C-alpha cells in the first residue's frame, strides 16, 4: 500500500481523553535526499507567496511576532552588554595565562555564548510567538488547510486545553534546545570546528526544532501531539529539514522573524499535509472531491493501537 493508502495511528502521541485519528495517511519519502530538502524550501516559499497575496491576515499575524521580537531582542542586547562579565565568570582558568592566550580564550568563549544565546533566542521566539498569537496563527493555518481540501474528522479541542498542551510541548522543545545549546557551546571551544562546523550543526538542529514547533497546530487539528508529530516528521526528515533550516536562516535576518513567522505558519500547514500524504496543490483536489484521507474521530478515552507501521508502545 503506498502514499495516501498507508494507515498510521496517532499512537501514544494523541492526547489522553482527546479524540485522535486512526489511519492518518503518511506519504513515503521521495528517496532523493537533495530533492526532498529543496522541496522543503519550496514549501516555505509557497507560504511566503500566500503572505504576499493575503497581506491583511498576515499583517495581523505579524503583531505577536513583533511583541516576541521586542522582548527577546531586549534580552539579547542585555547579554551583549554584559558579555565581558559573563566571559569573566566562565573563564577563571585563564586568569593566569599570558595576555595573548587569555584574550583568545575570552574571544572563543564569548563567541560561543553569543552563538548559543542566539540559537536559544530563535527557538524561544517561535514558542513565545505561537503562544501569544495562537488565534491568529490558527486562522492562517486553517485557511491553508481549507484551500486544499480541509481536514477530515477534524478534532475540536477546547482552546484552554489546546493552549495548555501547546505550552507543555513548547517547554519540552525549549528544554531540549537549551540542552543542545549547551552541547554546542562546549563544542565551540574546538579550534576551527567550533567556528565552522558547529554553526552549521546549530542551523540544522535549530531548523528541526522550528519545524516541529511550527507544525504543532495542523497536527493538533488531527488529534496528534508532540510524540506522534516527531515520529511522523522523522519519516520525511530531509523535507522537514529543508523547510526548518530555511526558516531558521531567515529568522537570523534582522526583523526577518517578524515578517516570516506568518508565512512560516502557512508553510508549516503545507508541510504537515505533505508529510501526511494529503493534497498541497489545487490540482491535487478534484472539483467537489472529498479530502483524500477519510478517518473518523476517536471517542474519548479510547486507546489507539498500532497497525504495524508505527509500533504501539
């Protein structure tokens, strides 16, 4: 059974007591890693195209991003202001070194701290912005889904339950990103590697976390949460990384995060549909046709079971 025909359960990623979906389609990987990666970038570009064509809704979506940007930019500027003190606290071992070596150690540590802080700021920005602007981004994501056939058996979750779970998922991702940032900080001390390879690894890891965070709304609409979401996204890792790394790089551009966030939300809806084997182009949806995946919502309290594609554990 291929493409849209492969049934996947939400597994234990479905929220307890919240109806999930069984048999959600998962499209098979393309097989060409480079093409998958480039397709992920194209999905973001299509999201930007939607932003251009719907400026009113996208401008509304930029307001939460602007608030988050102001808060985190202030915190990062403070880090830059106090970087000498931070470096002094982190490098007591270099106090007795010759001035040249001591300066080198301070520069390396300072660069690693600023790079790690930037990575955490980008990931915190996404979590904070999605929490502040949840209604705006829900509307943007829903509009994209409706354009390409909607979501069959959509799970309606009360906003307070959705917000609580979103915050918990965001905290889990932020904690994971902080741990990653600490490891990258340590790797930043390595000569040459710390200044060349580590930033690339940081962009890849940051891109992955951004993609997982941004796809939260469309997956939640299908009754699937963090565990199931990561499991399905891993099956299309090059596609997901292409999208996530492109978002990460644009977020590093001054004010890029404010302008790109609404478009990234639209692109994440397309990414979710692509991963789940659902239509992502107008030509994929015949006039008057029902959405490709037909799945009844689960009843409250029913425990989902695996179907052989995703083991139930």
